[in-house]
């Protein structure tokens, strides 16, 4: 089974059901399939091996995903927030590539070398889809590595289809069900929401980009029954609801993930949305999305319990899916028992663990997530953070080295360390520890603007600490974990830094 079949099966059975709503327009499954076939014909005519999409959420992006599958090409959604240099570098890794861009991004891709920019499909639709097997690389997703250079994760048909068929039943969505997708198309959550919802026959409501009041208004206007958010999105949505004293009467199911969710935010959501089923979903790009779930029943049981161990599960990411195995291993690679922290390893049909450059699976199919955590005696997984110091801000992975490299270029900065500090709104916020150049007059706002101008606003440190030195080990490696631990202790004690 391949990703083309996810759409074709629904189209054959229920072609007139609405597949996607965007900008006040509805596309049926038949129209989505027809548009996908038009893209497929264009891709085949150009003999492309892969097609990138640069832009916001749109029905066209969905059609392109399935069009790539029909044509036997890989779909490559790209972060439209990247700089031109980052964009060009990432796309240069993929051979025989075409690019489709939305209107705001069209001028950017036109400047790229050695990339074919595709226009609107103008010819007839592809008559018959290319038969791709389970090993075909359906999607290539860029994901940040610990060095700050994004890796290119490879998700094959068997990974994506394995996740879908183990997660939802074919055409099990009721006619009134609608899911709101507001995460960007280059996020694994957007890919998984699209594939599972199509297979279930659920209407997908697209938001081009997230804005909290617009999110609330869209949920109400479109009768949205399901949605997915990252921590910062949920907190902002709750701010809107609390300020206006409103509710979301049609919403039945709200999943969250993409970063550690502070327990006070979860409790606030349960208080403001008492009739909504909350689900915490933990997964990675390399695992084709979700590998553990904290179910609505788990939420309610934990919130109502007076037993500390059960109550604590509200801060967990739940238990492994039936099709997934999870182990916690120590630094020596040995599996540890309940309550003992270590690195999270995962194995299952949906687990890729593969990049364009190499496979990160071991000989028995296990993948090291580089996240740390522990399991309790009932199998609930608790996350402790990233093993490699990556900052997870608003569901986006940020490499400290990326920000440090930019700050190092400023003449007032002698040394710098960047860490992620727990934050109720963003999951983590960026803080920088700086040793100034001797005699330099340093202005914090100037440094923030320096980072913003070279990277983007999401990389700007919210807090800057001035130090006379930074901690290093005996081999000269910067010890970011010591600085982070210091800040966590200060915040816990409510001691100003």
C-alpha cells in the first residue's frame, strides 16, 4: 500500500464528501484527486524525482502531496521562514528537484539556481498513477540537528501508511467531523494530520498560519470538532477564551504536542474546556509522528487522583501506541527499569530513523531519539528534555549553536552560551550567557536586533545574562547544561538573576 491509495480509496467510495475547506471554499475528495492528478502529469512531464513546496497551508499543497505520490516523486515541504541562504543550501542536497511556491514565496524560489520552478498545471490530468512500493521515499522532511544544520529525514511509504492504518480506520469519520490544521506544512504534524484525516474521510479545515483569535473564530465558524496545537498555541488560545469568556461548543477533541507542555497549562485547558477530550501526542519527524498518547481518560484520571504517582501522569506524554515499542537506555546502552532516566529508544513499523545521508537505526531496528526521559511502572513516558541541548520553542527545534554563532560575530561579544529555559507560554525560551569583549559597551537591544537581522525573531534571546566567564570541561567543551541547571534553580526559588 502506498500514499496514493489513501486518497484513491476514499475518492472511489465517497467522491462528493468535502475533503478540505480553505478561504471560504470547499474541495470535495473528487476535486482533490483531480487536482493531484494534474500535478502528477506536470511532474511526470518534467521527469522530476522530487518536488518541494514552499508556502503556507493550502489545498494546493495537499494536492501536490498526492500528486507527487501519483507521479512517483518525493514530496518535500520546506520551511518558508528560512533565509534565502538556508533555503538554497537545503534544496541543493536533493537531485532532480522541482519547486512549487505560493504567491508570497514565488519571488524567492525564482532566484534559486539549478531548481525548476513549476507553475500552475495547465495540461490534462495523469490517467494512471505510478505504482510505487513500500520502500519508495514518499516524503523528505528537513529537521534541525544538534549542530544547527537541518537533516533531511526520509519517510517511506511503509512508514507513513503504517502509521495511518495503525491509527485510524478507513472512512470512520462522521459526516460532521472537521479537523483544523494550523501547524505549517513542513511540520510532521501537518503531514500526519493530512494523511490520517484523508483516510478517515474527515474534512480538513486549513489555516494559512496561526493567529489565536483567528483560530478561535475558525473553530466556531467551521464547526471544527478536532484540532492539534503546540504548547505556545494552546496557551494563546486559552488567553483568548479567558479574555472573552467564550467557549468552543463544537470542539470535541484537542491534541497537543511538539514540545513539553507545562502542567499548569494543561490544567487551565481542562478548566476552560471541560467537555473537550485532551490528548497529548509525542512523536518525532523520524517516527512519522506520534509514538505515545496520553488519552482523554488518562487526563481525567490523573487530574482527579490524590495518588501522587497517578497525578504526576498529567505531566507525561502517555503510553506507547500498540504498534510501537519504547525502551529507556543508559549511557552504556543498557535498558533501565521504571523511574530511571535515560535516552528514549523506539522501534516500530512507522519508525524511519533514516536520513538522506545515512540510517540511524541499529541492527535490530531501534532508533535513538536523543530525547531523555523515564517510564513509570504503568508504562507512562515522562520527558526530561533533549539529550543534545536542542531548544524546543513553540514546537520548533532550535540549535543553540545557531544563535551562538550569530552572537559571536558581534564585536562586543567575547564568549557566548545559549540555553533553553522552561517557559509556560513557549515550552522553552531562549536565554543567552555572554562574556563581553573587554572595554566594550554592550546594549542588549542592539544584540537582540543583531540576532533578528541575521536569523529571525524566533532565535532572539528573551533574556541576556552578563558573566565574567563560562563553564567548560577539561577538553574545552562548553557545558551548557550547567548554565541551564543554574537558571532552573533560580526560577524554582524565584531568585532574580
